[in-house]
């Protein structure tokens, strides 16, 4: 729990940091915010951070649905989104027996039973494709020698843009780009032109590319991939 982690930090941090942490607890009181600040300011602790998977957006001025709307019979009150966002709030604070009876959801409808794709924010999603692990973009481009980086770019493209513009078949494309025995000229579903053009587009999707919006910068990776595609 948050309190156990806080106690562990007080025990393990250097004396000056532990005293500073103690003063923050007395002045601020928000344990989760304090822990988040300690993690973000410690480079070693950052290695253990996991992506945020809670819904971060809230209604203005209030985290809870107004009481008037709770009795309106609105279909939204029975939706998965409302139950997933409201149940943790109800469980985290003390309520009276009457309030619990009126507003608490049944055990079978708690957030642990919800489908992950509906209750976690999109930015926490990770693209999983076994064929991508075998991809060798290096064989199809001269712009970069970093296969791992280019695989990350392709993962970002398939996560954010591929489903919007289906210009090629993903499975066949990955099968050809990962086939080390195939001759480039003999590949039917992959080509140097397609790989470079896709990687140029993927640079705009990946957060690992600094200043990725500067597509006009000749030193940018997106510009280089696009120039290579035009050359071909």
C-alpha cells in the first residue's frame, strides 16, 4: 500500500531526505502526491515506474456525480464507464450505511471484472505482435542501423495510425519484413519504398522521437525516411 511504501522510504532514504519527507507529510498530507514526487525526483526509483493506468480526466470542480443525477434513471449510471470510474472513489472513502446501500455497486460489477480495454486510458496501451519481434527493418532501409528503434516506430504506427488508413495487410507485411531468407526483389507484401514511407509516418506517432512534429527538418528521422522513400 501507499503507507507501507512511505514507511519503507523513511527507513531507507538518507537522513536529510527522510526529514524533508517527514516535513512534507506534515504540511501537505496527500500521501500519494508525495510518493509520486519522490519517485519522479529519484532517477533510481524511476526505473521501477510503471505506466499510469488510471483514468486521469475528471469533471470540473467535482470527482463525483451530482446527487440529483444519481436519481435521474439515466442509462449512463448503468454503463461500464461510470461503474469503473466511480467504484474506486466509493471504496476509498468512508460512507454511511444508508449511502452505501444507495450507491455501492454489487461485488460482481466491481472494476476487477471489467475488460481492460474499457477502463484503462489509451496512452497506457502496448502493441503486442509476435511477428514484430522478428522484424528486420535494417534490411530495407539505409537511414538507420538501429533495428530496435525501428521496431518501436512500427509498434507506434500500428497502435495509433494503422487502423485509420489500411494501406497494406499487417500480417503479410511483418512476415516479409522479418523473413531473413527472402530476397527483397521477391517479396510480395513488403518493399524498401513501403518500409521507408511507413517509418517516416511512424516517426510522427512515436514519443521516442524528439521534435517529431518538425517533419521539414532535414536532420529529423522522419525527413530522412521520407527522402529515402522518394529516392527509391
